[in-house]
C-alpha cells in the first residue's frame, strides 16, 4: 500500500496540463484583443495629431495611409491587426467624427459591431472569441479535479509529517 501512495503526485500531471491548456487558450485571445486595442489607441492618437497639424481629419479616400510619414503623417507605418487584417477607418466628409476599428477574428467588416474590435467599452461574446463563456463541463471537471488534487496533496503532506 505504501508503494502505491508513493506515486500519488503523478496524478497531478494531467491535471496541471489541463489547467495550463485551458488558461493559455483564453489568454492568447485576450492578448490578441489587447494588441488590437493598443494599435487602435495609437491610430486614434495619430488621427488627433494629424487633425492638429492639418486642421482636418484625413478623408475616407486617403484613409489611414495619410497618417504615414510619406504623406506627412505622424506614423512610420500602419500596423495590421492581430488577425492579419487592415484596420478600418470611416470618416464622413464635413464632420469631426470617425469610426476606427478592426474587423476582428472573423475578418468580416461589421461596421464596428458584432465581433469587431473597437476602442469603446465592449464585452466580447463567447460565440465570437470564446471569452466570457459560461463554464464548460471540461472546465468544471478540471476545477473539481484540481480541488481533489489539492486535498490529496494536503492529506499526503499531513500523513508524511504525522509519521
């Protein structure tokens, strides 16, 4: 019986792998959205600098390319979003407002709605990004297994020091 109990920590290996994989998938998506938001913030600042310098926003025809150094803008280049798409800029002539966003994971221009990444506060849906989802059965079972593993560890440590 003692030999069997000597190998109980090996049961933690699959549990640790499951927890790490579950966490890494959602954190990768969080990082992609965060990167897109950072790019959008920089582009937004560059649009503000362009407006101060030129007295108006770039036309929709000029687009974000007007922000690059070759056109007298404050940026060296326009980045692509984390999914490989160009950032989208819409400006209605004669106004001081514009819409700036990423088409997001599905690569479809939804005018800043659905899964598009925008600077405004937004909750990204489970169906689009796998974020803000209710726990799946696998996740619940993983956390139950984690609880049992911690309990087993505590009992193992206690019995080790009790003897």
